[in-house]
C-alpha cells in the first residue's frame, strides 16, 4: 500500500512516519509540509498512491477542500484525516474519509486504520466494471442509469443535498456553476465557512457514485465552481425532445413514428423530486408533450380512430385536469360513444380543477354540457 503524508508541521510528519513504520505494510512515497507538490500538478504521484494522510488545518487551504480536489484527480484514493482538533471529527466522517486520527497518533489506532484501508482496497477490486460505448441517463420521473449490462440502476445518495446538487449540475452541464450559486441554492441559511465543507462533502459523494461511469460522466473544479461533463451519454428527455422536434408534420401515415417517440417520455422531468429550480424546465417539456399528444388525438379523431384519440385525451387530462380543450374534446368523444356517465365525470373533473385555480368553466363548454344533459 502506497501513501503520502501531508502536514504543515514537520515534527508531526516525522512522528506519523515513525508510527506507520511500526505498523508496517505501508510504503511512504512522499512527505509534504506544504502544498507545492499539489500546485505543481503532480498527477503521476496522485495516481500512484492508495491513501493520503492529511492534516485538516493547512495554512494555504483547508484539508477538507484539499481532499475534495485530490479525489477529483483520483476517485479511488482513500483519505485519512489527521488533526489535533476534535471539532473536525464530525466533518471528517461526514466527508466519508476512511478514518479520523487524532494527534498524537497512537499505533493501535493506526493499525485499525491500515486494516480498514486494506479491506476496502480488496473489496474495490471486485467492483462492477461498466463496459460499452455509451451511458443512458433517465431523468423522467426519477434518476437512473442504463448501460449495456444493466438497466435502470438507481442510486442511494448519502444525503438529499448531494442528490439535488448532482441533478442541478446535470441540468446545467453546459456551464460552470459557481460555488456561491450552489451554496445559495442548497444551504441558504449557512455562512460560507459552514457551507463549504457541506459542498465539498456532497461533491465527494457524487464522485464516488459516478466512479464506475467515469468514462462517461464526471465533475471538474473549474474557476471557483464545478462543471459536470459528459461523454457519449444518451438522456431520455433530451432524446425525446430532439426526436419530436425533428419529426415531419404529423399525418395518419406517419403517426406511428410519433407513438414510438412518445414512449421515451415516461413521466415528468425529475417528477419524483420537489425542486423549485426544475419547475420551469418541467413546464416547458410538459407543454411540448401536451401539444404533441393533442395533435395525435386530433389526427386519430379526424381519421375515425376514436378509441386511440380518447387514449391520448385521457393522458392529457390526467396530467392537466384543467386543460379545457382536451377535457372538452374528451367529453364530446364520450358523447359520440353514448358514454354519458363518463361525460359527466369529465365535466365534474374539469369544474373541480378550475375551481381550485379560482376559475370557472368557459361559457362554450357550459352551454354544450347543458344542452347535452337535456
């Protein structure tokens, strides 16, 4: 097992090296009392090591932030925090560092840590490796990944904030999102000193989740913020929108193509989550779905395929019960089939939905319904 030691106190470095030599099984390939090795961009060193023993209180940069940057370069790296301050213990474990050691480091605690690292490294060799040349990402309803070997892999994020952070970065993957923006979004009641460790923690967990897919998706530090990058991915909602917009004008002859395309839309964009920042995108995409579904219902109806028209109108009214045009079309379709009970049901559904919005049914629909019930 190869390790580097980082501490601004030379005596602490020498003592930790001495204790590790007593434990055995650890090859120390570098000791650093400043961050010059990091600023010099020594990537080969970070790639070659298994673990970093890191002091939290560094004068140039917080050890929490430094750990997060190391893990960007090498997601398989284990981090062990070494510090004299108890107040950092909770933050260190929240960051899911492999261990937390308090100075002066005792041999028995160090032995436990080395055993834990060894066990974890042995387990990581059995991790599933993702093969194939693309990654599918589903964001209709809830997040899931699809690969050639596995379908619909959902994730248990360590915290709800980490999940929301990932999805926010995914939505804004074309730009660098500044840390201040993320703090304002996710931790608005925290000052920067309290919020930054939370942000580093969340980024760390996201990177661990994305590690099996590192050829296709990842997160980079970029000018005071983060940018989520993708490579050879296919996102269900993006694919659906592009297919719909590129399709030729709808006719009864090509409507089956639209049927296939509409199967890609399996639910509202991030519909399982309650994110205020996603509402505008949800509404925009839902509007496109409703517009397309309305066209399909109309084409089917005009060509005598009433049952298929009804199916699409029902779908629209399910997600948009206040949509007067679709509800009215559905009521007339039911009336043509002699299904008076369903006409009454749709009328009551529309009336209730509009009343909840403080609106009334349009005069045209009201007059039609009165005449129908006569």
